[in-house]
């Protein structure tokens, strides 16, 4: 992942164990275009077997009120940002609880706006974040999209003032679609196709709003 940020902003690092670590961007070692970088496990003191699965940057002057989480099995969770703003860097805090076989695929900070969830089989659903009742920090969330057999979520994205959804396949193809082609639906539906994969194109591996 690539994140545009500032040295006075905060990196919010979420791990496969559902924990959150906060690091001031300025505290990360500076490298060159040829350097390998720094292992986040050393910076955050991860537990054995723990690794980062979602990273986002929180602007110091943000007007966001909520953290919204998206999981592989189609769950979405909205929690007040204030519950995550005072933690110890060395140990982190429990950010959410996963159900068995599930994992985190994305995190975003927002006030109240529409969001999109996109699956590897090309389905996308748009619904408003006001459809999600804010819940506590360690809860596991509610259904955002209904998935078919073998399908899973690859991205959860804020819409805001963005105009299009771009998707990318495992075989290297890309496609951009106007967000207006995805009707706002009730949370928990199947959505509509953003892309119809086939053996030549491969299934979706990434998506972003632009």
C-alpha cells in the first residue's frame, strides 16, 4: 500500500490479531529509494505471529468521527474514533474482534458518507454509512455485503466526492466505472457487477475510488 501523509500525522496500524498500534509518522526511520525499509514488527513490538494487515494515516486536523472496518467475509463495523485516540504505542489496543476464518481487508476514517464494498468476483455494493449503527471497540460488526460461495471482499472504500471506482484483476487488467452506476442500496445486499471476471482476465485483486 502507498499512503500520502505528513510527518505530524499518525499512522494507524491494524494487525491480523485485531489490534491497533499508533505511530507518529515522524518517528518512522527515513530511507532512500533503494533502502529496504523498517520492519513494522520492530517499530510496534508485535507479538509472535502478528503482522500488519491494514494501515491508514490519520490527519491531525481530521473532521472524521468514526473508524470504519471492512472484513474479508463481508462484515462492516463503525466505531467512534475517540475510542482509538489514546493508546500506548508499545502494546497497542484491541481494535476489533474477528469471527473464525475472517480477517481485516480495509479501514477508513470518515464522518458520514457513502461507502463501497467490492468482492473478488466483481460485485460492488454502495450504501450510506448512516445505515451502520456505531458499536463498541471490540465488537465484530454487521453484514455489509452478501457474498456467494467462494467469494470474499477485497476492498472497502469511502465515496465522498470521488467520481469513479477503479478495479484491477490478477492478470493485470484495469477498469474504471462511474460511481453513479452503483445505486445506493440497503446494507447487506448482493450489490451489482463492477466487473465480470473470466479465466482470461482473472478475478479482482484490488479496487480504489478516484
